[in-house]
């Protein structure tokens, strides 16, 4: 048992020392989110697209020579207007990713990543034909739409770091229902700066 503990401690020390040799870095980014609400019930499905924009910050913590843990926070504003109905929503997202930085040239990296996120709905409203707004997060019995404020999901994608700039694309899929029989997914296009 002592040998196992000693080996685990040695492995932890090696990982810690290699992580200290690498430096972490932050990034500030903007995203255009091409989002989709997919409703499925009794063998039938229907999708409704909407637009969203996000501003976020993340910090990459080195775990080995090229492996990083990326923690962040982002604010998102979503909107949709179709056939006299309007939807507006604000939310906050906490992404946690692991990525591997492949250096393809001096100062140029490709970072494939995968991870999880938690999203909290802050405010949401829908209006029909200019009428009074309906709070989407209130229960049906209270005159709302019964949407859930808290979501958890999976994400994956790739970023390209060009010295102090980054561009990327990712796919996100909620694991929980946003509303009854409804889940959200999105394709996110990212532009940012690294510091």
C-alpha cells in the first residue's frame, strides 16, 4: 500500500512540475451562436432556429506540456422574431473544457477541445402580436411557459490560436430539457484575443 501511495505521489509531483513549467493564459472572446430548439413528442419533431450572441472569458490552466483545463464564464443574449411572435432571453454559461494545444508553427496552435457546461437563464420573455410579454421561466399555472432556468450540456470543437488572436467553432447540446419535450443545441463561431 505504501508503494502505491509513493507512486501516486511521485506521479502527482511530475504532473505538477510539468504544469508549473507551462504558463496559463486567458482569452476574451465574442461568439455568434446559431441556436436551435428541437421539440420531439410522440414520434414527431419540430425545430425552431434563433440567434444569439455571447461575450466570455476563459482561463487555460496547464496540466502537462500541451494539455490544458479551460475554465470560463460567458453571458448570452438570444432573440427571435417570426410571424408576429418575439422571443428574447439572457443567460449565463459556465464552460469547463479540456484541450490539447498542437503547435503547428511558431505561435500558431490548433486546440481541439471537449467538455461540459452549465447554463442559467437570467431573464426570458416572449410576445405575440405586440401583446403583453410572457415570462418563459414561470410555470404554466402562473401564466408562463414552464421553461427551466438551469441546464447542463456537452460541447466540443476546435480553436485556432494565431499569436494573440483566436478563432474557433464548436457544437453544444443540452442534456436536459429546456421546456417539456424541448432541447437546445447550437453551433458557436468564436473570435477572441489571448493574453
